[in-house]
């Protein structure tokens, strides 16, 4: 699933899985087992489906939390880098 856009992909073979992870990077996450039943209900034997990210379902909540966690990573790194540079200057 692309946690940014809500695109949900069905079972993929190894080639498709590698291609999607290269294209989407961290945005592509595998749906955890506890949400697979809901994901299969949305897919309905299709290869790809769009999930309405405005709904309040466990799958959407998980995707939103993942998207936020992915976006926060660079900020933490940037803050840490600035702090390290500042410490070096003050020595």
C-alpha cells in the first residue's frame, strides 16, 4: 500500500514488489496481517484499488500513522545534524 496516496496493491510477485519499492521508496508499505482482511475486502480480486483516506477505518488509521512516521524522520535527522554542528562550533 502506498501510505501517502492510499493506493492498495494486491498480492505481488517478486519483480513487481521490487519495482514498487524502488519507485515509491518508504511510501510503499506492506499491510500488516491484522489489516489484511479489510484490504482484501477493498481489493475484491482486483490488482489495484484506491482507499478513501478520509474514512475512519483501522487500515486508514494505520496508513496515516505510517505516513506521518515516514515524514518525521528527516526532521529528526536534520535537528540532530544542526545540534552536532553547533556543538562542534562551540568547542
